């Protein structure tokens, strides 16, 4: 019997570890698959590993309708998945136009909405996503360029929930080159998404221009270092978020609003997280809530000079009154 190609083995091990963390009596896992090398290698590995772990595995492919032939390509991916024994298999068409944000954000939102809907429909235990170590490095660089805080620098988590559906990324320790080699070893022909090479998209420019320069200048280890940075920042961020959650509860114990005295005693890293979380609780849309808004709230605590209300997204106003930060009823 021919030896198993190392990239195939590495991806199967990564999938096995991801599935081991799921409840044994949960439903099937669904692989999100575009037909690209990363998600195709993930789907092939899951089709092999899941039955041997006593779990059903299916696949969802999303047709964004943004390119000619996208519907046919989605059906081809679905057909391949059924041939591999994956079940259930869904090809879902979505509408991207009219959604908020730029084209990348709109497509991503449409895609995740479709994936979580499919997971709930099938009672899935989780959705597996094909993001690799290279994707993680790109995410960290883009966050640095935007001036993002620790949550941005933490990159993509290996696990998060959306609408109650666990989203798992088993391949964050696997390189893009490994997924390509795995596909070649398995005789699979990935689809090359032209958007991945379109300079109109910031991620495509980072992939084609920035990362190759960094690798040539600093060596191939830079990708590992960026991904490791994301892991380290994510661990620190999770600890600070836990502290902030407890502090938010304590600051709100005295009555409506948040206690200025309690807030002022907190370290800045915790206090700003408390204010950010509180603004979201008040109804500020997360996508519109910026560092500027949180800094203005913080100034009500630490730089009080009698200034007026802070205006938050969602038509929310906050004032400092009688030793507390208080939302103002717009009516």
C-alpha cells in the first residue's frame, strides 16, 4: 500500500482533533466548501475522518452569484461531495447586493448567514471552515494596517459561535501549500477563485504583494510568527474580556448606569472593554461602534470637565450624572 502523503495526513489529524472536541451525541458536522484548495482538502479529510470517528459529515457550498458560472460550480462541488459519501449536501444561492459594508464584508455576511441556517436546519454539531495559517497571517497584517486593537490582532479564533452554531477552523496550523499538495496527492482539482488575485481587494494585495516581500526579507518563519502572535494575543484578550465581564457586572450593581467610582479604579485595558461591552448592551451596532466612541465614554470617566453627552451609534446618548454614566432616553 502506498504511503500516505504527509500533507494529507496532517490535515486528517487536524480534523480529527477538531471533531474530538465535539459532544459525542451531537448531529453531523458540515464542511463549508467553495471548491478551492483549502476547503476541498478539508472536505476530503472530513469525509475520511468523520465516519471513522462515528460521526456523520456533510457539506454546504454557497453560490454568491458574483461570477459567471457560479451556480454550475456550486452544483459541481455538491456532486463531488455526494460521490465522497458526504451527507447532507446543500448548494445554497445567496444575494450579496444590498447588504451593508463593502463587497467582501457583504459576501462574508451572506455566506455565514447561509452556513448557520443550513447548520440549524440539519441539526449540525458544527460547521468546519477551511482557513489556513496563511489566512491567519493575512488577517493579522490587515488588522495592523487598520490600527485594530487586540481583538483584531488576535486574528481568527479556532472556534467561535454564530447564532448558536459552533464554527470551527481546524486548519489554522496548516499552510496553504499543504492544502494544495494534499489536493494533488488525492487527485483533486481545486477551483481558483479569481477574486483571490484581484487587486481591488485588500486581502488579495496582501497575499500577492505584501506577504511575499516579508518572506523574502525576514524569512519563511514570518508566517508562523504572525500566526503565533494571533494565538498569544487571543489568549491575553480572552483573559481581559473575562475580567471586563466581571467588572461590568460590578459597575452596574449600584443601580441604573455604571458607577464612575468603580470604573475609575479599573486598569484602562479593562475599563475600555467594559465601556465597549456596555455600549453594545445599550444597543449600539457593533460594526459602527469605534475606538472614537469608546474613548469619548472613557473621557467622561477619566477626563471629566463638565462635557456634554456622548453620542453613540444607534441614536444613543450617554451622560455623566450623579456619579454614574447614564443613557439618556431620547424621548
